[in-house]
C-alpha cells in the first residue's frame, strides 16, 4: 500500500490566527454595526419640529425683551414722574405679583390702569392702599412703570431666562438628531454597498 505524500505548504500560505484583542475588536465592531442597523432613524418631521420650537421660544424671548427696553427708553426720554396709589395687588398662581392696578393724576385727568410689566415681571412689595413713585408716558398714560424700574430695570427676568435656556436646548437637539440621522443612513448605505450580491439577489 503506497503512502500518501503530504503536500508541503509554502510558508507564505499560512496565516496565523488573529490575536484575542483583534478578535474582540472585530466582534465589538460587528455588534456596533448591528446595533446601528436596529436603531430607528430620527425622522425629518421631528428635527423640523425642534427647529421650529427653537425659533418660537427665541421669538418669545424677543417679545419679552424688546418691548420692555423700548418702554424704558421712552419713559426715560419723555416720561413724567408722579405718585400713584396701588388699588389692587393680586398674586398669580406661581405666587408672583400679578396685574397690579394703579390710580394717579396724569395732567388734567385721573388714570386707573395696570402697571406695565418688564420682561413679564412686576415689582414685588406693592400692597393695596400704598403709594409708589411711577413714571408714565404722557402720550399714553397706560404705559407706566415704577420710577425705580425706569432708572434701574432688572437685568433678567425668569420668563426671559427660561426662553434663553430652552431655545439653544431645542436647537442642540435638532443638530444632534441631524448628525445621528446622517451617520445611521451613511452606515446602512455602506453596508448595502458592500453586501453579498448573491444574498441581495436572493431577496429581489
């Protein structure tokens, strides 16, 4: 019986098994790609909604900011200072000063109106029946602030601060989801392009 001759393998034909670290890296990469393939892609509608919310909230900040500064500027340039009686000083549901009503003499007539807000806020410490120095617009006496706030208005109010915080938060969320959507779609397109043609053909 003749012996089988063992074919001698060239040294260059033998490939050593990959190291454990390389195997783990490949396994982790495979798992990451599988997780990305299962992860839902952020929809354009959600991204657009976050962008719209960011714009609307920033618009709310401008609504609080611009009219308040315009009022202060007008009262500083042409306002008339006088003493007013606080006729009503309610609180809102958050415990902050609500629509404070004042009564004062504006030239030849008596004015009964609400104290204007500054950035969605009114001064605290005003009680019904007390007197406070106010500055009003002679062209429209309903535009009235306390004299102290005309001289030194608050630097920031809670409604303005909330708008400033939420607007970049929504914008950052839209940017993050846009980047995530692009990365997921790019990864899936690359996986499709490098897939097995026979497998893809079998699914057609």
